C-alpha cells in the first residue's frame, strides 16, 4: 500500500535529479522496506528514522545526540504514514554536498 504512494509522492515532488527518484525508491526499499515507522539505533548513539532512515545526528531533533537538525524538524515527524515531511527532508539531504552519499 505504501510503495505506490511513495512512487507517486516522489514523482509529484520532483525528487528526480540524475536518477534520484530511482535511487530514492531503491533506498526506501533497502533502508526500511517501505516502512514509514522504521527506526534503527546506530552505534554512535544516533537513530535513523522513517522510510528514508534519516539520521538524527545531522537531520532531525530527537532529544538524543542531535546536533545539526538540518531539516529543522522533530525526528518523530519522519514516522508519519504521510511521507511528505520525510520526502522534503530527503530532498534537503540530497542538496547537501554529500548528496545521496549522505546515506
């Protein structure tokens, strides 16, 4: 159910940039198996959140090791069944000099 919705959102929000849409779909499958509520604790104490497994150290605030909060959001917002916030944050991550390599 969520996989077709993600594909539609990715197209609608123009996440495509040099095959980024394809990379984004592959990334969501690999990182979270399309699970919008996925979390993963990392050895450095940070946590990856949501369908894109966006890291709390750099991209969102969770009260733990968060520092940069590059997306300006609470990490819990990345766990919604509506992937709009996660997609917008993923777009911000990709604009980073590391681009898709940030994952």
